[in-house]
């Protein structure tokens, strides 16, 4: 067992689960989506991205790409949330909440791909 | 649409030979590690630390209860917290927003400030360490070198070994406008490339030329690579370079230097490299100097490259006995050559065994009794041929002391000792690096010069003497530029009619465009026609289309001749003595039809 693999798997999976936790629930209902969960998802996703830096294999490259996509989506979601709470006159209404949650939904898809890649990598790994 | 796939037109400077349009790759993973990966890999830990510290600080700020201006309990939002941490961590510090902090918040912020400072210091420190890192810098240098080489879009020569020979040759070839790429194991020599005054940019890599990958990085597979020169002072490296070049690019000419006939033989097993053995060549030169001093003088002059001063005409004694100190590879080669010229030789060598050839005296040449046994007083020539310059110098001094009239030859191994040898006034000096550089220069500069040098000795000493005098009269004591001209439609468009008439003589061509009664100070060295050469052609030599000329002259004279060959109105005046207007309108008006 290598500690590096444990940490790597932990963060990739945690990024996906946090993302899922934020995403689940009625799209337009702000009460069902916790902002702390979104914050945690962004931070864990960033850490997962940095962990994927510098791997020169093909699967490593795809890993990094999915993480970058998830980051992009989540940062867009936080920006939308910030706009709604700080700038917009209407505040965090159903419409803007739907935008935030659907953006995080896109990130969830990328995170799922990331997890699938992790599983594929694990399954195809053979110790000789 | 037919032809639509080739919408681009190759540029005018497109010189790539048709058969070599693609790179020849030798290994799959030849690229070095992209430096961006290296940075990312090393920066993983600091970046994660930074992200974590930020996350913890921001989260803490949002959780700790605060108080608004009205004194009501409130909490900081994520956005405010992130904004606050961003300007605090980067030491900008706008103050406490949106409301003044409570004691609990200030406590947390104090801790967060110290944490983020540590995080930033760690991240920036890691980045700076990485930039200083030797492996990283090497990776950067390799990447830059590979990119520079890959972007070359004109023919270049790949030089392995940038020692004395490489530097000499590099300078001469650069003066001819050739592009070079250099590999050497010594990083200092490669760094010296930046200091050396080259007209064009010479990419250099510190690496082992024995490694095919290094050769690949240096552009061995590059479509514009036009030749490989193996010039290191290590025979094995030269052999490895020759092998690599012959196996990867059999079409490329390879020139290798070696001092060992055995290695020469092994090199010849791979394709047909041109092998230059300085000892062998020096022996040949000495034989030529013995037989025809003027021929040797002319050869040495032309080989030295543009701007070289006319060398002294050495007069080695043609009869008598020579004494040789040092009977290694060089001594053996030279003894053979001297024997072939019918001279007797006495050789002294410290390592020679008594039962060797009868003319060898075992012993240390610096000991008086050994010198006495060689009987220098009755010898005519003396060669100090050991591989130690100090020994050579002292041997020469000792020999001169015994017999001041000796013809003295010596081998100079290190460039630093050149002033000492110059002060000793050695009659014939062998500098292996120079011999190799001059030989390769003669082969690479123009094929016609090489042809000239090979055919010239057959014409005899008297002919060479006249040629040296002619060159000196027309061009001065410094070697003028040598250049090649082909009489065809592209290089000499203004000459086409005269060539068709079959009346163009060399003398007509060399009239001065300012005053056709005068002759340009240009010496024609050679004319090549259908594989047949004429050396030193006279002025009444009739020229034909397709002739190739090798000419010598100062740059202004060369420009004047180029005018004659390319500008119609100039050639009309020079060849026919007619003054025609040079513009199209005036020609129409004066109706002087060509």
C-alpha cells in the first residue's frame, strides 16, 4: 500500500462526493444547497488538481483534464453565487440558485469521469 | 479541386533536397522531459499547503461570529472572507471589512496571517530553488537547444567536439557563412560559444556525443543537416559518432579525425567517412615540402582560409640523415614517409626496445649521451615529435646547440605553448589541430578547392612558384577570398549571348567595369568542365556554358566581376566596349537592340 495512492484516491473521491452532496436536491431551492459544501468542494477539487500535476502518462493527462474541467465549473458556480449574493438586486433567488447548482452539476459529471478513471487505473494495475 | 491541397508555395529560400524532407527519428521517446511537467511536479506540495491554509483561514472567518455596526451578531460571508484573506495574505491590507472585527475574529486573523505568510514563503522558496536547480537548468538548456536546432531552416554542419580543432574550423566555416551545431562534453567549451565572435547563432549542447540521443537532439535526423564532423580528441568518441551518423543517416557525408590507423580502419567499415589523420597528413605535407617547397607553400596558404598571411617557404634538406625524437604513432608515420623520400632516419625513443628496427636508439632524448649516439652534428634535419611540449622545446634547444644548421621540425600539442614555439623559430611546425582544421576546411569550403589542392602537386614546383607570385601580385600577402562561379543562366545571366557565340575568353571577363583596358585583380585558379579540370587557366582560355570557375580575389574585385556577370549593361561594356543605357526606357529610346 502506498500512502501516495491513498491520498490521491481520497481526494479524488472526496471531490466527487462533496460535489454530489452540494448538487443533490431541488435545483432552484437555496435551502437545499449548503454554501459550506460548495466551498469545501472547490477547495478539495483544487487540491485534487494539484495532486494530478506532473504525471506524464496518458491516463494522468486525462485525469488532469477532468480535474481542470471540474475546477472551471465549480469556480464558475462560486462566481455565480457571489454575483447573486453580493451584486444582484434580487439576491439569491430560485433562478440564480439554479444556475449555481447546474454549474456544479457539470463539475459533478467531470468528477464522476475522474472517479471512473481512478477505478479503471486500479483495475488495470497488475503487480508483477 | 485539383491542386487545391498545395495552396502554399514553397519560399524562395526553400533549399531542402527533395529526398530529405522529413526528420529521421532514431528513438521513440527522444524528447527531453518538458520543463513544465518538472515545475508542476516539484510545486505540488507547496501549492497544496497554500490551498489548505487559505481554505482553513477562509472557513474560520465565516464560522467565527462577528458583530455589525449596530451591534447585532452577524457572520462573515464566504466572499467577504475570501476577499479579506486575499488582501491580507498578500500583505496589501485594506483593513477590517465589512464591519470592525470582534476580539475572536482578530484572534483568528492573527493566526491566519502567520499561516499564510509561511505558505507563501514556502511556495515562492520552492519555485526559486527549482529555478536554481542544476537538473532543471539542464532540462531547460536542452529544451532550448533542441528547439533552436529544430527551427533551423538552412543547411548546417553538426560538429561533435569543440576543442582546438573545432574552434578553428568553426571560425573558418562561419566566415564562409555556414551554419553550425556543436556538441561537446565540456560545458565550459559550450559556454564559450556565446563569447566567441560568430556571425550566426551557433547552438551548442554539453553532452556525450557517443549517445545517439544527444546526436538526435543536435539535429542528426534534421532534414537540413548537411554533414557530420567528428573532431573530439578521443578516437573512440569519433568512431561512435561516425557509426551513429552512418547508421542513422547513411546519406550524410561524415568527416572524422583520428590519429590511429586501427580506428581509421574501423571507421571505414561504416559507409565511407572521410578520415583525417593529422600525423599521416603531416607526413604527406613534409614529403611535398621536400620535393616541391613552392607547391607546399601554395597548398598551406590556400588551406589556411581567408585572410591568412603567406607562409614562409620552408626548404627542408633533400639529402642526408634526419634525427627523430619520439617514435610513437607520429614517429612511425614520419619515418615511413622520410624513408619513402630516400632519406635515412635515426629515431630516439624512451620506450623503444633494443630489438626493434635498426635505426631506433632506445633512451631519453634529453640525456646528452643518447643525443651523442644519434650523432646530430652530421645530421641535416631534426624532429621533436613527443607528445609533451616542454620536452619538445628542450629537445629543439639541445639539438640547435649541437648543430645550429639543422632543419628543425616539431610537434606542438597544446595551443597555449604556441608563443614559445614561435619564439624558437621552428622551421616546420606540426599542430595536429590545425592540420585537421585546414584539411577539413579545404574539403568543405568548396569542392573545387579540394580538387585544386589534389591536382596541384602534379604540376610541379615551378608552376606553383609562378602561381604564388601571381596571387601575391594581384591579391597581396594576405589570402584573398576564394569563390566559385558557374557559368549558367542563373548565375551569369548577362553572359549567355557571349557564351553562345563561343568567343568569351577568361581575359574578356576579367576586364574592369570602370575601365575595360584594365584587368581586375582576380586570379583564376581552376576551371572545371565536364569533370576535366584546368589549373591556373590563362587569360585566352575560351569559356563555355556550364564551366565552373574557382577564383581568388579581394571582395571589391569579386563584386566588380559579379556586376559583369549579372548586369547586362555592364557586361556589354566589358565584353564589347559598347555603352548601353541601363534602363529599359532609355534602351527603347536609343533603339540599341541587343
